[in-house]
């Protein structure tokens, strides 16, 4: 069975909806933040954010002028009967070009040695994270990442002796220094271990967890809550204008590390927690996971 045409259609739908309609868990988190925010100014900012994403969904227009750089996460089942895998990259590229024109999405793919490609594609972009998993399905997640919050993402190579307390201090200090630049309230992805590249990849993947879903390991979940409380106690508030809600959630994970190093990845997401996912079964049927999309 040829999956590439299905991939292209699904990727287009996912990227379109990720830019225009927030997932339900993000909507709930922001509206809950609005109720909990004590600052009048902070509450006003959250109110404006809510009106903004509601208008985007109603009019099928991007909820933010920065529609991000195009990223896809693709999980391919080892038993999926694929005969056209080589055409998948072309399918994702075509989907990005089409969403740029039809949504429309701002062209955000810039050649460091040249100019803007004009269609959100180019060398390595859209970026595709490939993973082989068990089963016979294909799961695709569109994850357009905005520049303001991405600028506040970082990797730090800590000395193992600082321990978990040192990790927490580094995360909190970093988010305080970020202030209003990542357009808070944020979602903060944190990962320790692995290597420099592994830590930031794991941290970024945490941004796709349902907002506020705790890590299954108790010690990690407790650390998530401590970090969230500390960041919110900073007083930075919505859009950096003061308040008690600076972050909606901290999502953390880890990998085994080398005895000589303690890599720390911090991936930051703005309030526009855009993503949309779908599963494609072995017979080509599509199930959308975040949005009610009609093909």
C-alpha cells in the first residue's frame, strides 16, 4: 500500500490545525491559569490570550503571527506494510509548502547564507524526527515551534557533583533570566543525562505531553512540581508583566549519563502550545488525536 499520499494529506491537516486550534488540554490549562491569576495585569494578559486563540479557531487563522518552524515527529510501526518509505520526506515537504500558502503560515525557513525560502522548506526543514516502534501503525505529530520561546531553550553541561538540587537551581535561574521573552505562561521541558544532543531532544519531547500530566516516576513528578512552584514564585507573570502564573507546567524526563558529565536540556514553549497528532493504521485509515478533523 502507498502511504505517501496519505502522509501528505494528514501532515497538511495536522500542521494547519496546530497553527489555528489549540489542543483541549492547552485551552483548559490557560483558562485555569486565568482563574488562578491574582494580578489584574496578568489576568488581562491571559484574557487577551484566550480571546486570541478563540478567534483563531473560529476564523481558521493562525493564533499567533509567528507560526513557527515546521517540525514533525514520526513513529513508524515495525510491522507497518510500507512500500514507499523513500517518498515520505517529499510528502512532508509538500505538506509544509501547502500549509504556507493555504492557511497561510508565515514563511520562517531562512537560509543562514542566503534568504528566506518563502515556503517553510529548505535544507533539513521541515525537520523530521524518525522513530521505529512496535506495532503496525504510523503516528505523526506536527509541532511548529515559535522563535521567541525557542530562543530561551538551552543546553548546559553541569558537573555531576551539583546533584539534583544544582539542576533545579540551574532551571529556575534560567527561567527567571528568560523573563517575559518566551511569551509566558510557558511550558518548560527539562531533561538530564544522555549527552548534550540527547538531553535537549528529550527535553523538547516533553513539550508534547498533555499539559500538567505528571511523570510516571514519583521522584521525577515531585521535582516537576517543585520547579513549577519556584518558577511561578518568581512573579514574572503572563507576558512578563507580573503575576503568579509564569508557567503552566514543567515536564521532566531523564536518560542514563556518563559518570563525568551531567547534561541539562531546557526546552521552552510559549503559551501557544501548538501541536496536532494522528495515527494511520495499516489499512490506511486515519484517526486524529487532538482535533476533530474531517478529511
